[in-house]
C-alpha cells in the first residue's frame, strides 16, 4: 500500500530528456537551470540529449550598449515567428558575474512573448573572466537545440571580449553599430570588425549614419578577405525597418557557410573551445582549492604580499602539486 | 684577442633589472616586451624585480566606448606631472586579441608626451577570454612599479567583463559614464557599478548629465554599502574641468584604503587572482597540446562533431590524461 503522491518526485534524467524533446516547456526551464547551476544531474542530461542536437541555427548578435540589440532581436523574433519558425534567445550579460539576475529589458521582452510557445528568452550571467562563458552557453544552446528551436539567438551586451567570444559561439554573427557613439576610431575597432559576418548600422535615421557606413566600408576594404565580404545592412529596429533585408543577408551567409563546409568547421572550432573551457574550469576549481586550503600553500599569499616570491613561482608550484 | 663588439649583446637579466631600476627607459621597453611576449627571460626578470615593487599607486579607469577615457587619462597625467609625479599608463584593449597593435588614439597620446620622461604609455592586447589579462597586466605593472613610477593608470576599453576585471587590478577604480549613451537602464548595470570606487560623469555639459547623476545616485543608494560610498564627480575632460576635484576624491579613497587596511587586502586579492590566472594559463597550454596532438584524442573532435560524445566527457578525459 503506497501513500498517494502529494508532491511530484523530481523527474529522472531520462524522463527530463524525453519531456524536453517532446516540447515540454517546464522541462526546458528545469533543464536549463540544471545546466546553468552545474547540478550533478546536468552532465547525464547533456549526454542524453547531445545526439539529438544539430537542428538549430545559431545567430550571434553583439554591439555596444545603447546600440539597440534588444530591439533588433525583438524584431527578428517577430519576423521569424511570422514564418512559423521557433526562436530561442540567450541574452548573455557579462556584467552579472557580480550582480546576477536578468536585466529589466529582458524581463520586458519576456512579457511581450509570454503567450507564444514558439519563443523562449533566457538571461544568462557569465561567470567571470576565467572560463565558463563558452562552456555554459554551449550547453544551454544544446538544451534549446534538443527542444526543437529553429533559431537560437545569442545576444551579448558588451564591447571587446564579449564580442569576440560570442562570435565563437554562433554560426552567423551580427555586429551592430550606431551613429553618434563618440569617436568612431575608438568605438569601432578592427578586432571587433573581424568577428562580424554581417554589419548592422542601426538607428540609421540618426545623424552620422551615412558617415558610419562609409567608415565601416573603408575598414572592411582594408581587412583581408576570407571569401565572405560582410555586407552592411541599415536598420531602424524601433520601427521595424531593414529587418527583411537583414534576414535575407543572414540567409545568404547561411548558404555560404553550408556550400563552403564552413558551418561544420565553425562547429568543430566551437566544440573544441567548449571542451577546453570546461576542462579549464575543472582544473581552476582544483587550483583554487589547493591555493586556498592545501597546507603546502598556507603561507603563499603572505609571501606574495611580502614580495618575497612572485605569482609565477606559486603558479608553477600549484601546477606541480596538481600532479600535472 | 677579441674582435671589437659591433653589436651590443642583449643584456643579462641581472643587467636588465639593474638598468630598469636605475630608470633606463630602453631597459623598461625591453623588459615589458619580454613580459608581454612571455619570453623565457621574463620569469627571471620578474623574480629579480618583485622585491623592489610596492611603491606605485594603481588607478583603474574604465567605462563604455565614447566615454572619454583617453581624454580623462591625458588630463590626469597633466595634473599629476604638474605636481612632479611620474605616471605610467597601460591601455588594455580587449578587442586586440584578434587584431593586435595599439589604437590610433593611444599613438596620438604617446606623441603628446613623447619628450616627457616622467610619462610612459603602453597599449596592451589582452589574450582572449581564457586567462592572461590578470597575469600579464599584473606583471607589466610590477615592471613599471620597479622602474619607479608613482602612478600606474590601467585603462580598459570595454563594458562588462573588462570593467569587472580591471577593478581587480587596481587600488582605486574610476567608472566613467556619459550622458546620452542610449537607455540608461541598459548602459549602467548594477554589476558594473559595484566595481567602481569613484563614478565620473564625463561630458557633464551634455544634455542628460543631471539626469544621469540622479540615476547613478539612486542606484548607489540601493547598493549595499561596504563602508565607502562612491562619490560622483562631474567632469568635462576635453576642457580640463573637474580634474582637481577628481584627484581630491582619489586621494580620499586612497586614504580610506590605507586607514582600513583595505589596500593590503586588495593587493592580496590581486596576487591571488594573478597566481590562479598564470597557473590556469600553464594548464590550458597543456590541455590544448593534449587535445590537438595527443594520439589518445585524435578522434575527439570528430566524435564531438558527430555528437556521439559531449564536450564535458572529453574535458573530463583531458583532465584525467593530464594526471591531475
């Protein structure tokens, strides 16, 4: 005789994977939470779903704050939904390493698509500079992929490392620029430009838009070509202008990646980076434990602070102690 | 009988350390290049100079592109030079992971102070997301410190991780904000605010400056206090306005750190992060070599791409193979 179940037991990994693939949104949320928080169950879940991934197209969107990334993403969601395609958004916020939590803007967006089961928006904190972004974003991407989304948009707030990092995570990367963000030479850097597959000049009705396009075109002409010349698309995201043209350019880039086998090459690069990122995380945890708790390193910080030894020496000792 | 030396032999480490401490600028440039490029000789040099560091005060300056960081730094240099203090600047550019090279703006600044031996400006590329920034910046900082600079300004172009990272590298961190960078809620994030010891509202003559100050004050009032309430200083860096007030606030924060022993605590945190960063780099190099060249992992990328295995599994195997 068993008592009636009043509280549902947490689903097993096999259960969760099955429900996820069947399109159960509660299972989706639960799976992402497991992955983000690195719960022990996440590893088995990811193993179970990995064979069922590879359908989704990954679109990276990046650019400076105030560039209109959220607005542009919202317009892309609407356009893709009008075609019946399902869209997930991962908004990676590199600042929430400290504060955590979703941005207000993301919450407003979530409300806008609240009743649409074909849309899913998740804010994700990155875990600081040392590792984590590639691995965790990759894992969440696989969960969303296994669920059946056609598009996964990975949006990063950030300039610099964030942009370079997001480019490693996507099939096609959009770089948004807007007129009037101070000195163009400072704001648009060659390194950032190199990660872009498509340049978007948003707020194209603002003063300086034409000059910005000319500057970008000039910078692109100086870059060494890799077979794909990034187009420049003008948009006014707040009014929905330029979205059709942008989607057409994304389709062109997607076709280019497929015909040149570069999509497969990008996947390999991504999986390699994710593997190294995850391995680095595992080792960093061990290094930290050694430095903070191993008796052999009890006086290490005092010695460092007294400047009788330098960090490289302690680093070498940590690596030796690890047995590596 | 020896032939006359027509080309000077490269200096020994002891030589270089000695000349560096004697204020030889050629030795300074050479030492930084060794450290940045991780030449074998750099390790011994850093060991030799470490006991002679600890004099310089580290000032971090960060904020969004177009915020006027370079202009503000230039004004601070001028004001500090007028007092006879010597200033070095490390401009960390998180985008040059790909492109390398100094920004045009940095080159112009260097020209401006070209004839002043009390000023040194160096652009530094960060080495991508996984490690490197903390360690290399820390090492270059020690070289500049041993040379005898009174101030080392560490400037990062970037929003998000860059800002959080620079705060870990400095004694006092300035966060620059400017009016008109789009949506305030998006542009000024709580996580970024938490790393700031002093907030600078630059371009304070622009529309929206008063509103920005009010917004920042409101956000600060919500933050949990740690004993220091970050002041908000209005500047118009392009006209040199507000620089005296800013230096006064920096002096106050410096005194606060000293009287509360927090400067020593920050040093320890910094050295700990640098040690872990350097150890992580050592291990990442080994992981990469294993994954790319060890026969045991010859088929790993194919398996990953075929989705028969997931990155976490390969990561665990890499760590095991490393013997750690």
